[in-house]
């Protein structure tokens, strides 16, 4: 367990690595429960968080050198505030990584870009078995109720163009009360279209509440309601907890912490270029404390200004996090990697 490895740095560039990369914080959609969205204000973006910023190809190439890429197993193009397809250099960044032999897992609402663009992405991803996760929460009459501002017909045309190339696509579906009855129809459609997998994500963003109110862009007031568990679990074959969520359960027992990021050797980088330990800690009080104790300025840990390979071998990644795990002083780390309060994805 991590608490016994205090002398070892959190990230090891000589070992096989993974990365979680947010290449932009821009998005075409306005999902009410997303961190970028003001749910009570017509689902407009929260400009106190969103900077409308991209990582560009040059910055990626400078930091992800061929030498580093040779050690990278896979990169998740996902993030917390944006959709990778909204990044200006999305295709050329993907092309660069595939050329380097790095497998990509790209998460998107799939509402952006032309069918020709999607066909090209499919041809590119076929080269190294890279994967697109299509996050589609319903069918023609429901998907836009969560994936606000997207158009289902466009998403389907994009997905079809991608899948026709033979590349791997997964359909990820978040059930709510308004779309739970469509899980089976969406599963069938995904099989007809050639999706490799259909996964159901149990959202726990309701916390202890039974409803989540929001205002559509036209001013209409709506409310999301949790799905009935019987719809979600009915056909589950397996589950994992690789998502970014939190299950609210009460426990007074203080657990040991096994850091997912350290175990997977998987740092997180956001669209501003800031380096972080993981998407849970990014921007949190835990992270501020770690930098404070390390005497480091987080602003100096930015891949626009410094090299990633240097940043990852400096504090707080050398010993600060390990010390915090040992002394149980990081609440986010305790919740996520102690109590394992994370969402589950089930494969149907
Ligand atoms: C912020 S998004 C970034 C990637 C991309 N824009 C997308 O939506 O796939 C990161 C992840 O959050 C997921 N997500 C959005 N709303 C969610 C919710 N209510 N519960 C669980 N996951 C959610 C998305 O499906 C995606 O997997
Ligand atoms: S598509 Fe992704 S980034 Fe965009 S609003 Fe929805 S969850 Fe957030
Ligand atoms: S929450 Fe803390 S312990 Fe868990 S992956 Fe992030 S840094 Fe590691």
C-alpha cells in the first residue's frame, strides 16, 4: 500500500505510464450536472471556471517527446470541463500520439465535427486500436435533455461514419428517470451500429437528493430524477469504478489509502497546462495544501512554461502526497482512494 512507500516518488517516468489529458475546457454541450454548467441560469457556462482555452499541438509535442511516449501505454483524452472535439488541434494531437504508438481513449458527446472528420478519426484510430467513448444518454427524444444543445441525428451520423471504418467505439449511457426505459433500445441500436461495448454509468451526482433542478436554454424549468436501480442493474455482467464520481456512503472507519494515480502512474493535465495528481484532487483544498507544504507555486507546474518530465519529478509528487496519505490528512484522497467512493460503469 502507498503509505509504506514514502521514499518512492509518486510518478516514475522510467516505468510504463498513462496520462489523463484535458486538451480543452470548451464544449458545445451544456450538461446540467457538469462542472462547467450553471444549471440554474439557462445552462450557460460558468465563466468563473471556464477559460475557453486549449492545449496546442506544439505544447503537446514539446512535453510528450518520443522518448516519453515510448513509455506511455495509453492516454485518456477526457477532462473535467470540456470536450476534446472542441479543441482546435484535436485531430493533429490525436495523429501525433497515434504516430508515437500511444493508444488513445477519447470521451465525447460526439455532437461536433463533420462526418468526413469522423471518418478520418476512425481511420486514424484503427491504426492502434484507440477507442472513442460516445457519451449518449438516450435516444432522439431524450438525449438532449441531459446533453443539452446537442442534436441526436448529428451524433448518430458521426458515430456511424466512425464505426464504418472498423474502429472501436463504446456507447456510454447515464440513466435517469426520463431515459431509463430506453436502455434496451439503445443497447440494441448500439449493436446494430457496430459499437464494441455498451456501458451504463450509475451517476451519483444526486448525492442524497432525489431531484436536480435546471433551466433549459429556452428558459424552461426541468428536473432530473435518479433512475430506478432495477433498470440499471438488470443486465449487468461486470462493473468497474474507473469513473470520476463519488458514492455517498457513511463510514467512520479510517481506511488505508491506495492512490489510483500512483498505482497506474497516471498524472492529470488540464487545459490551462496545469499538472495535477488526478482529476479528483485537481483544484481542491488538498492540492492547495500539498503545494503549500512543498513550498511550491502551482503556477510553476504548467506545461506551457516548464517541461512535464521536470515537473513530475518535483514536490509535491516526490514525498508530500505520500506523507499526507500516511497521516490521513487529505480528505479527497481518503474519500476516493480510501473509502473508494467512486461511480461504477456496468457493461451490458
Ligand atoms: C466533463 S466530461 C469530459 C468529456 C466529454 N465532454 C464527455 O462528456 O464525455 C467527463 C465525464 O463526465 C461524465 N459525466 C457527465 N455528466 C455526468 C453525470 N451526471 N454523472 C456521471 N458522469 C457524468 C461524462 O460522460 C464524461 O465521461
Ligand atoms: S459534454 Fe462533457 S464537458 Fe460538455 S457539458 Fe457535457 S459532461 Fe461537460
Ligand atoms: S484522490 Fe489522492 S490518493 Fe486518490 S488518486 Fe488522487 S491523489 Fe491519489
